[in-house]
């Protein structure tokens, strides 16, 4: 595939350099029709996520899958890394930090999904960075998350509160939301002063952040109709500069 399978009709790099975060509405994207099938397959993954076993107080509001990728931008090469645990420090994540979390892995079909790969590449092209960083290797973390709410239990997209993700850059893409009240994303400066609040409403509404410069949180979701559950599906992509990351062997 060429490098223009997914496009945005704005100069995101300049805005990100100036403001350290950018919101993108779904109608600003254009997609090569050849990606439609892989996009549909990718979207269907959210109906096959697994329980998050690290929620407190017997909560059940989060389903998820997770994986790391090796990314070589100069070759546009994306390869899955060996399945491993996910760790965040307690300083970074006061809710679930300090634990080697064994999260359900992305499905094999997802690891190879072309829409996901093109989205990783497209996001990367928006980031302001040095030529050295742009041509060296990066470690990508992928999180497929469904937050569920009911009349009995609110859904907490960020139970850790206002936080950094500890990546160089992060992208948050809405996959869908149903019967949801709230779920408002707020961006803060590093003094935790709110800068802007944004609600991702339509599939592919997105937020891109320059993580060391800003913090973020998302308000709890509730069901609009309390007789049925609400859900908010999100794709999180973290980009961490990793020039010493070894290329995984291809089976």
C-alpha cells in the first residue's frame, strides 16, 4: 500500500506543535475505499473484548485487549511484538499501577489488520519531531477498550483520574458510543489547569496529544436510557521512542 490510505484535511503537525493537543472530527478524515473491509473487521473486534481483571471493588465496567508493536517509520514497517504484560508505575497510575497486568492479547487477525496499520502510520505523520526520531524505531502500544455503564454501575474510562500516559504521543480514536451520557475528555496543562473539554461523539472523532506537555482525563459515562446498558468503545494508540528496540523475528 502507499502512504496515503488515510488522510486528514488539516495541518495537524503545526497545531500539535503550538497547542500540544489537537481534536479531529470524523468528517475531517478520508479513507481509501480499499480499506473499508479491514476497517469493518477492525470495528467488529469491540464485540469480542475480554474482562479487565484489575478493576477494584469487583467492578466490571471495562473490557479490553492489548498488544505492543515494533514500528520502523522510514520503512513503514509494523510488526507485532511478543505477548507480554502491561506495567505502569504507581506514580503514573494510582489506580492500577505497580502491577504486571496480564491483559488479553489482540486477536491474530487484529495484529495483521491493514486499517490498524494504516492508522498507526497516519497518526505518526502528524507528530512534530526531529529527523532522527522520525527515522528511528518506536514501540507502539495498542489498547482496544469498551467502557460499560448501567443503572447500577457508572463506567469509568479513566479511573486513575488526571494523568499522563508516559508516551511521546498518544492518539485516542472513538470507535462508537451507545446510550451514553457524559464521557467528556478534558485536556489539562501539567499544572492540571483545564485547557479544553471535548466529547468524542462520532466514530473516528479523535484526540492526539503530545503527552509530556499535557495531561488528560475522561468523565464517567452513564446510560441515557437506564433500562439498557451504555457503552463507549475507544482505540488508544501510544507512541514511545525506542531507538534500541530490536526488530522481532517474522515466523
